[in-house]
C-alpha cells in the first residue's frame, strides 16, 4: 500500500487501511508506505540511471526500489490535487524511470487504485485514474480495481461503509491476482 496523501488520518489513508484488510483476508502480507513522511526529490532527467538501473539521487526513494522489486502487487492511494495525483505520489512515480527497464518488477503484478476527492463530480478522479491506467498498460500491470471516492472533510470516509467495502474489495482482488500470478505479498 502506498499512501500518496501528505495528511495522516485522512480519507486516502483510511481507504488504504481497508484495502490492506482486504489483502490480508486473502492471506497477503501487507506493508504500507507513507510518502508524505519521506523525502523524495523529483526526477532530474539526468539519465545517470540508465546504464545500471540505479538512481543517483540519495534520498528516501532508494530503499523503495527494493521494496517494489519484492512486492507481489500494489495499491496506490492519492487525493486529487488539481485533477491529478498528489505531488508526493507523482514524485514517487516519476522516480520509477530508474527501474522502468526492469520489466519483471512490473509485469503481471496487479495494481489497485484508491483516489479521493472533495468534489461531487464523478469525473474528478479521471485524471489520476487515466494516468495510472496508461502507466499500467505500458508496464504490463493488470489493474485489479480502481475507485474514486468523494469525501471532503478529513476522515469523512469512516462514515461511508460502501466506500470502505469497495476499498477492501480492491485489496482482496490485488491479493487474489498476485496469488494467481505466483507472487507473494501485496
């Protein structure tokens, strides 16, 4: 689980906790990474990573590369910031460039998405969802589920059993797909 919200205790974190419970229901081991608590610099487009697959920026992203290699599947959560993912999640994703040629990190590993927003418009999550759909297609990752949840006030989603159930189901589906693909964890 990757929490792309900089705010602890918010709707994104609560929904990802439900997704984690769903993955655990399937017997998956789950680790949650809170990007808002890490220092991840943006990609500098220096291409120093291309020869050896290692980014030269020394920050909190370095240990995440190994976690991504070991993961059997992924669930990413982000609030919508200006029609896309949070800056924290976008910086994390941009730094995948260093390992994007390692196709086995991604291929067949299921992806789930949890996107929160404060709008009443059902299309508010479309930009973030479309970005990850394109990334998943490029990296050959099956998408096990995606939800967009309108929840304005901090923690409001705690009073939305339907949203929590949908998030739990995404975690369950990611873990099930990872098991079918022959990988472990989530």
